[in-house]
C-alpha cells in the first residue's frame, strides 16, 4: 500500500486583538462576517459555512485563518501553534536554497 501525506497549503492568518479588530472586520467579506463587539469583551463572529450559517466566535488572542479555498476558521493560540508554522520570507527561502 502506498503512503500519502496531507497537502498543507499556505494560509493567511491574523491574531485577533484590539489592534487588528478594525482591519479584520473590514477585510472579511460580508457573507462570512456574522457580527462583532469592539468593546470588552472583544469578539468577532465568523461564519464557517455561509450556506448553513454556522458561526465561530473569535476572542482576543485567537487566530483568524483564511484557508486556501477562501473560507475562514478560528483557532485558539495554542491550537494555531500546533497546526501552523510561519512561512519563511522570500529572502530567507533564497538563503535556504543557496
């Protein structure tokens, strides 16, 4: 039997905080945005599947991930650290090849 590894496409991610609140709210398309609170406690509601209107609540410190298919997911800081690693900057990648 052949062995396979899951494909791990790059994703875009932003850690949710007071500083990233405004840019995140403005960057999420309307069909994925479900609500937000800019006061304490700070949170953002994101639709996980606009067709069924399932939502996830991102609290301060959580990560908002835009996946390769254009959808959004919410991860705690701990879960994000387990699943993702930073992609090296272009200059760093060139140095790895040389």
